[in-house]
C-alpha cells in the first residue's frame, strides 16, 4: 500500500453518510396548539387603510354608535390620534356606518396623503395597512404608524 488508502477513506465516508441518515428525533411529540381560534367576546380593535380610505373592524361598531360617527385626527410624530365626536366640526370627517352589516368606512384621501407626506412609515400606493387601535381615553384612540399590525402588498390589476 502506498501513502493513500482509498479503501479506508471510502469506508470512512460511508460511515459518516450512515450517521447523517440516522434519525435525530427519537420520539415526535406535536406542539399542543389549537387549529382554529374560537371567537371570544374580546376582539381586536383594528383600522384598515388602503389607497382611497379606511375601515374599522366590527369590534369598533358599538363604540362608534355611542360616541359618534364623526372623527377628528391629530398627527404627533409617528402617532395618529383619532377622536370620535357626535357633531361635525370644521375639521372632522364622517364615517359611513352600515348597521345591517356592522361595517364602518370612510374616504380619507386628505388624511392619507398627509400621512404619506409627513411620515416615512406608510406608502399607500404599494401597501395596504392594518393597525391596532389603542384607547387613550373614552373617545380618543391612537395608532402607532411605525408598528403596523399587518402590512400587505397591493395586487396590481391586470389590463
């Protein structure tokens, strides 16, 4: 035999190959998670933004019905505050409320373009955003624009 023992080297490679093929997990125990999440009484209060307007989740329906369907907006840094009021003012926007379907929507192009210009957190031409509404006081909610709950890329329409 010379300096190189190809047979021993080949046997060593075969042994390593067999070791890699051995199962590493002895017993498989699945994680105990639920497949479906049951609806609870407490659902998240969400606001959905797209290029032309926004809508509120059904969890906000009772609140809008009691506090008012008009809203004023205030931008402070990366936080957008929303105050719901019963009577319209010079600076308020109205929400369209559908009592049958319990949907709440608004066309807020002015507010949305202002958000795009004054913050670098949102781009409504490319993405659709969902934010979690956090309650500050009885009729004031706020969202953190730099922490979206969900961010989806818009689908381009085919021509």
